[in-house]
C-alpha cells in the first residue's frame, strides 16, 4: 500500500509540474524567439490639386511611387496597406504590383485597428503602410514607437521604419527616399 501512495504523490507532483512548466516554456519561447515585425510607413506621394475631395498623384508623386519600388523591392515585404484615398493607394500600387501583392485598404482614422491587424496577422514580417502626414504619428504611437514630430504638409520624402520587438517594444528610424522635399 505505501508504494501506491508514493506512486499517486509522484503522479500528482509530475502533473502539477507539467501544468506549471509548459506555460513557462511557452512564455520563454515567445520572449526569446518571437520574431520582430517591421512596419515601413510612408506618407502618400505628391498629389495633384484635382479632384479636391480625393486627389490623385501628380507626375512628381508618380515618380516618387516608382522610387519606392526601387527602394523596397528587396526588403522582403509581405503585405501592403493604404488608406481609402486614391493618393495613398497610388503611392504603393507600383510596389505591390512589382511584388505580386494586393493593397489592403484600411480606414485612415483607425490607427489602432491598423496596428492591431498588422501585429496579429503579420508577426515577424515586413509590411508597408501608406498614410497621411497627420495620421503617421498616430500609427507609430499605436505600434509602441513613441511620438514623432509633426510632419509638415510640404514633406513627402519621409519614410519611417518601425521595428516592433517582442512584448511590443519598438524602435523607429526615419529615412528619406526619392527627390528631396
């Protein structure tokens, strides 16, 4: 009979150990081995004056969109996002077409939803987002990249590379591409 008690105690200890050990291993794996997600955020390229409610890219903007292809064609981009406005979609369409990707259209006013979608659906991947000068700081904040200065209306050459590490810590690097503005 004593062997039976030892056996039951041993099984109980083993079971409790597994209940505690398995979650710890999983959490450790996520902490040490979860891949970083890279989000490249750009402002839409230069726009024309017409139509006033949803302007398209100007010739300068079209040239900038082509420069984006050259800049990011080897970056391992797996997804491309743009807002519902023509100018953001036209800015990333040449890149998406070159990479064989579809542009995912999102609401310009939902920075939180965009960040959540990217982090949940594209963990460990590189994603490009085309947005607007007044929305980019919000997106970076939602990706845990802190705050950035306001982007002037006359600047179209800024590119923000946000690397989101495990536990949602992020690093932001600002770069320039295409013709200076």
